[in-house]
C-alpha cells in the first residue's frame, strides 16, 4: 500500500443521454388483453347457454316423496279426534262427537 498522492484523477466523462427502454418481444401480449379475451370467451359461452336453455329437450322427472305425507298427517289427526287418551302435555282428550253431545246435554258455561 502506498501513501503517495495520486495526481492522476479519472477523467471527467459527461453522462450519456438516456436511451428509451427497448420493448420486450413484439409477440408478447400484455396480461390485460389476455384477461379481456378470457372474459369475452366466458361471456360468449354463457350467452349461448342462456339462448339454448329453452330449446334443449328436457323432461323433468318427479322427485320421489319421502318422509311424512299429507295422508300421514290426516290419519294422525283423525285418530286423535276419534279416540280417548292423554296428550303429551298431560291433558285428557275425548272424541269430538262425544264432546259435542256433552255440550248439548250440559250446555256451555255461563258467567253470572
């Protein structure tokens, strides 16, 4: 290592003017245009599906009925109306015809 002064400074070189950036390959498309093309394709496919939806032959099949039906509810209610027994709350029930006969015999309660 030398401690001698160095009088040979680097020469001044003026800065080079800025050059425009080179474009990437001319074949490459920006990603926005690819996205727009994909969106257009999806739109066209969905439009065709909507237009052809009413024209495609389709015969709907009835779904099988499972679980409780109207008939099971009606039969359960009729057996409850035409039988003696206790309700789940602990109250006694009698057939509806017998209850109407009792009302005719005894009358309805009256306030005095």
